[in-house]
């Protein structure tokens, strides 16, 4: 079966990301509303700061814009200092760009974000 994830709107992508993360962590997660989210699109339901996730639905946006957005997220996430941080990206990018995104999004001495 083929799924076209590139057709997802921002809200649908956040919902899918939340559902994946909830299932992976076996924990209920919530989505924050649009607007100034301080770097949080999805968070745990306990305190909203222990586990956070950011969703980047940049399918029709240049990769350079994605990389710039990730750079801007860095300070927000470091300030929040969550126990776990997850980044969901909906963009067809090369393996080299994936490596670059990991470097940009790897904050401080956090363990590998790969799951």
C-alpha cells in the first residue's frame, strides 16, 4: 500500500506525528495550538515540558529554509531543556541534508535523536 505523506497539511502532519510519538513512547501526547509555540508543537500530557516535539512540514519549501528554521529552534529548545526532544520533518531531502539537519538540531550533549 502506498501513502502520500507529502499531501498532508500542517495540522494533519502534526496529528500524524503526535500519533506516532504517542505509540512509540506508549504515552499520551498533546498538540499545542497555532501561534507562538515557543518551540513546542507536541508535548507530553504530564507537565508539557518533559518530552517535546517540533514538526516541520516543509514539503514545498526550499531546504535552505528548513535549515534556517532548525537553527532558530535551537535556542528555544535549549531554553526549554526538555528530557527528550523529537523532530518530525516532512521533506524529501538527501542523506547529506539529513546529516546536516541532525547536526543543526542536535542540542548540547543530548543522545542520538534517531529512533
